[in-house]
């Protein structure tokens, strides 16, 4: 660190990497940002656009440099495990895009490396920093929902035309956007899962051995009587992408994400007090919720950064801030390696359950 500030390199600019680089550059606790990308033209385009001078063509040069304390990986899914391990073994802290891994064995390897090196690891599940998730988490902590009865999450997205490693990917391997916000809101972990597959992939698209286009799972949570239902689909599914995609139902209040992008979420509130004699069912009000501005939901230290930012994905700012502050304050980040291991294992075990026709599978890292 330089004068208590973090020096960080963002690796991978082809997807949302440049958004992350801009987010880190805007933070008061960051000394400088470097970028890494094998496509030299893209590297220089982004560097010139953001005014970033430190540029690298490969991860090895970043890890060999003494100019960085941390690395944020925004790289293809098949590279996440080996790169995360390499980053931590180089003596640098690691932030990694989802998923953490695609197998329980690789989850164990990442966790073991974190324990061995002592470096910070944070999984960058951006949906936990959406305005909806931040607001619902506040409601939940205030007890507004009453007794939680049911949680649901979905992730529908058409992955045709995306890089080849997405072809045939078991949907539960990437269920974070539906599952992560619900676990973050409640603070629960997953102890077990039952899952069924749906739809049929053509043989030529089954590079991961999965025959399913869609998977639906029921997760058992620690410390909560309510179950969590998650459905994910990426293949041959006529449904547009939606950013916020979770639903919580309580005894007093319920929250539903919008069905179509651009709409406001819906809040249901049950009438309080004793049910009048002869009345069947409690009256429930229904209203569209105009969420508070993002700047009103994030830590004061970055509220002005969010308020004045032109960054396309504002969720990146609070996530980047959390990663940096966890290093500065020598504490675990919001989605630390053990939380990430449970969330990842939940998806891996869900797909295993689907391949066993819905048999219950215990999920590790639940404590």
C-alpha cells in the first residue's frame, strides 16, 4: 500500500473490465489503477479513454510487478480458479468475477490457497450491490418483513453468441444472480439442495455433459425456516434479461422484482392488527416502489462518488469500495472466500442433484 491506499490492477477488459477500472479510479482509497488485456488495441483504447498509464499484456507481468497490492479478475470462466490461486500466491489480494469455480475440488483449492497465503479473496457478485438488494436488506434488518415465509430468485438470459465456454453450461453453475442477493439479505448459508432439470439441449451442445437448458432448485438454508427456490436458464429460452430478479415473502411485507426491465418493483403490505370478526383474509395493499437513489444506499465515503458518477454499472462502485476497504481495514469482505465457497458449492451441488433426478445433496461450507 501507498500511504494507506491500495494499488490495484484490473485484468480483462473485454466484458465489464473497463467499468471496474473506472470504478476503482474514482475511489478515495485507491492510489493508482493498472489495466491488463492481451488485445493491445483494446488495452490502449481503454487506457487512453480512462487516462490509465500502467498497461500490461498478460497476467504474469502484473503478478511480477511490485506496483500492485491487489488484482481484480474479469476474465473468462475457465481461467478463474488458476488465476485466483496465482494472484494470492504472488502475495496480492484477489477479487474475482463469478463463478468462483465449477467443481467442489476447485472450490477447495481456492479456499486452501487463501488459508495458506492469508491474502484477501472477494467474489464480485454485483447483484448484492444493486439498489433493490441494498434497500431490501435494510428492510429485512429493520424487521419489516415479519416472519419470512418464502424466497425466490431467477436468472433468465439468452447466451447465444457469447464465448464458447457458455455453450451448454449447467445453469446452476451460474445461479449467483438469483441466489446471491437472497443469501446476502438474510445472512444465511445453504445446507442442502434438491434440483430438477428441464428442457433438452442438443447433443452437440453438451460440452459439460448436461442435457438441460433449465434447472430449478429448492435450497435449504441455515437459521431460517423458509426455503429458497431458484430457477436459471441460459439456453433456448425466449425471455429477455432482467437485472434484479429476486422475491421475498413475509408475514407482514413482501417484495417482488419487476417482470420487465424499466419497471419499478412491487411491495405488498398486510394490514396490521386483529382480524375483524367475519373478515376472510387480511387486506393487502399493493404499490409500485420508487427505490431510493443509489447514493442514499451506499456508505457515506462513496455517496458523492456514486452521485456524480457516469459509470454505466453503478453496482461496481460499492463492490470495488468494499473490496478496497476490507484490505485497508484488515477484515473479511462482504463475500469472502468461505461465503463464496458456499454460494458456489450450492450451484455445483444443485446441478449434481438434477443429474440424480432430484436427489437431496448436502452443501459444504454452510457453517
